[in-house]
C-alpha cells in the first residue's frame, strides 16, 4: 500500500444554524485519506462523522454550511469548484454508499437500468447492449444471479441492495468511496458477507474507502487505519492494530472498553460517565474533559492538538501526551 | 432459584399471519391461503428470576414471540402460560389485570413515549390504571422511587421534563421505569439497547441487571446482537425462520454451539479485535421468505452439512444434545437417528 494521499481535509469547519445559535458539527478538523486504504471513521451519534462525510462531497444543505477549510482530491481544491463541476466529481470521482440503499435506488427503475445509467454516465461510447452485458457480469461478481438484474429494488433483499450500491460505485470507477454506516441495516451474517466483499473489491479494484460507522467491531474487521471522532473533533488516528492494542486517547479507551466482545469471557464492560456534549455550548478546552477520568486543569483551559504520540502514524489529541502535561502513560491503566 | 413452576411457558406455539391477496386469488386458493409463518411450533420455558435471551436475524420471528408471551397477539395454535395460567382462557378483564404483571420495553423510546406528556406523568399513568387504591401523593412517591432506581436523579427534577428534553439513554430509562411501576414479574425487552450508543449500552445493560435483583424480575431479552446477550442472559435461544434451532445455558450455546446456524451466527459477529479471524464459514445467501419456507429443516439450503434426502425432507425434532438435558437442538445430524452422518462425528 502506498502512503500517497488521495483526499485531504484541512482545517474544516461545518456549522448548522439553529434557533439557539450555531452548532459546530465539525470543528477545525484535518484528516488525510491515503490511496488504497480503508479508513474507519468511528464515533457515537452526533459526533459529526456523517456531517464530515457529506462535507467531503460538499452536499451539506441548509441550515448547514461549510464555514471554512480546504478539501483536496489529489491536486484539485474542491472548495474552489463551481456547483456544476462539483456534481461531476460526485459519482465520477467520489461514490457514496448509505445505510439505507432503498433511499438511494429509484423504486421505479429496474436494477439493470441503474447500472446501465451508471456505466454509460462514465463512458458515453458504450452501447446500451454492452452496458447491459457489463452489468450482468458485475452483479455476478458480487454474488447475485445475473438474471435478477431485471428485478426492481423492492424485490431485492437488504444485502443485495447494498451490493448493488457497491456495483454502482464500481461502475463509475470512483477513486474514493464514502460508505456511511453501510452495514448498519444488515443482519450479522449478511454484514459479514458484505465486509468480505468489500475487502475483496478493495484488493481487486484498488478502491479507497472511507468507512463511517459506529460499530467498533466492523472497523476492527476491515479497516487499515482508524480515526476516532468526538464532539466534532478527532480524538485519535492510528493504524488499526495500534488503535486497538495500544489505545492512547482516554475517550477511545473508554469507547473500546465499553464494546461487548463475544470472544472474551467475563469481560467487565466499562461504563463511561456522562453523555456526549451539546454542541451548542461545548465544553471549553478538550471537549472530553468533563467525562475524562484523567482530566487536569489544563484540559478545561486549552484545546489539545492532534499530535504524534508513538511513531509517525499514531496521533492523539490529549494533553497527557504533550510536553506541557506529561504524565506516565501507564497511569492510564 | 427454586424448582418451582416456570413463570412463562410456551407449548407448541404457532403464529401465522395471512398474506393479503386479491379477491380472485382468494377464490382460487380456497382454504390454502398463503401465510407468513412467523412463529412455527415454538416451545420454551422461562424460570422465575431468569433471563432468557432470544436471538436471531430480522424476520426470524423473535419479536412475534415476545408479543405472544404478552398476549398482544393471539397464537394461531398452541398455548402460552403465565405463572401457570393459560392466557388463552382469560377473559379481557382478567387479561387486563394479568398485564400489570408483565411489561414491555421496546427499542425506540421516542416512539414509546407521548411527546406531549411529561415523563413523570408517563410513568405514573400505569399506576393510575393498575393501582387505583393509591392516593395521588402515594402515586407520585412511587414514581420518585422508581426514577431513583433507574438512575433518573434527582427524581423531582426529571418529573416535569418532556421526552425531547432528555437524552436517548435517559428516555430508555423512563420506559424501563414505566415498566417497573406496576411491580411486574416479567419484562419483555425487545431490543432495549439497540438504539443507544455504545457507551450508553453498557450503562443500560448494567441497570437492567441491577433492577432484576432489586425488583425480582424475569426477563425475556430479545436481541439481534449476540455479543450483548453474554452480559445479561442466563439462557439463550436462537431462532431461525420462526423456529428455535438451539436453546441452552449461555455457556452451552456460546462455548459448545451445535446447530450449524448458531455456529455461523456466532462466527459472523464482528469482534472488536483486529487480530481476530472468523472460525466458521459464512452460510450462503440470506434468510429466505417466511411465506414459503424451505421444506424440512428451514436452514438446509444454506447449511454446510445438510444431507440430501434427510434435511430437505423431514423437520428435525427438538432434542437434547448428548446428556445435556438443558441443551436442545433441532438438527438431524447432531441428535437423533441420523447423527452418525454428522461430518464432525466422522472426523473424530
């Protein structure tokens, strides 16, 4: 895997206007997505992970808007593009897979027509006949009998619909796939099948995938790298092994310890105090400090930056790992 | 736990829902109308003070079983006993009184609460119906007590709050509180923590366990998430297409799963450890339609060990695995006459 950056988010701010004032759903967030990787973006509901995914496509709609920051797809600054240019990027360069595929598929269109449209959108020289043949081949590769492409979306099961969403993204030859909770509506066996498929396709098509999910187990299964988000900011980014086996940020630690693990006997679930903050009036300094068992005075006074903790690739936004408030990490048992 | 009568007992319960068809199709079909076989010959018991987990994929019929236990639905066939009483024989008024002893917690607390009713009033409401002898003040005190028990502290602060003013986790606590106010014996919890965030799920599970001891409760815990059953259940039943395929103590089902479907299901659960690798192959395809379920064992078209001529023909009996009398499986190759065909046995 190369470490070439495909998509770069720099100092992104996204705000939603509400009656009670602006809610900063994404706050000064910077993140790189590297070519060929599956980056898992995890966090609890309301942490801004879906907003981030939408902002990356510039599909935030009022009352939300991007306040500032840069979005780079390779060497294109997406923030400078016109709406028309941007809609060319969507679908062609960046594909999206959502939680509920039924909302993304046209119920009046046959599956094959969705695929033919996508294939021909990318390459107008392909005849309808050739596109159809290609579509049949694609669904077969995804484990769906090719004669079923003449069915309508409602005749497909949830897992099959989600495969069609992937097929559409593949048909468009997108560089980046943003998958927002793609397996949340699926049952465990179908979810596992879908994750296997995703892994296989990544190999075959060199896909880059941003996998947005609340499911820590899913991230552990497929991600190469993980970004943990809390209250609009990144708490920690690390390669998947390091994140799970050498967790740094107190929030990530708490989160991972509160996930039931079917493989571990007599696991004591960690019970995190409090609830994620209200983003209309977020806590000062580090937004996690009111719930953090290791918080010191500095944590409520000043916001910690996302800095390298061990090695180059493991970053955490926590004062504990800075020079100013250095404490032995072992104390975070 | 004493060796008394089980609190809940289901005997060969079936629930079929008719499939709406056109007028002409109705005439043609005669008496053979298509039906969704949501629950198909299900029998089990829940002892007092026990937590029985009921797990399965969507469409397996687990929620329908919950509704049958509460008699929110009448079974097509079979009997449901609550504390020794056949619920099917009760008249409406008797059933209404019985209901105060069984309560339900659903997945979505926002859908279970009236947005225009304060949460204090919402919890007080069942007390008004089922405990008419209490004075207003006594009822209010009951609510305060239950609020404290479920962690809505200070209770007076929460009494006048409306559902939208509190967090999702707190809302689910309100729903649990409302279930507890009539001091029921049984709580049917249908995906009670599925909507909550991970960090909140742990708190709710912990609360449910604590309340079970404090209020001498028995739970039917319905879930699609097998990992959470480990923290709360004493016994576990696995459902597939309307039938229970395996039931046993948590230990038996988790460490020694016998039904191929149970094994597949357990293996498919995502594990929060990047070093983990799956232990069993995934079954092919997806759960078929319950309108025309496969003949014989419902799982046979997806089963890695299915034997032609047996599994696709006969419905397997529900039998004890080896000498573990509490561990029952419905699989031709694991118990009963055909067990010598079991590939596991041949390997051994």
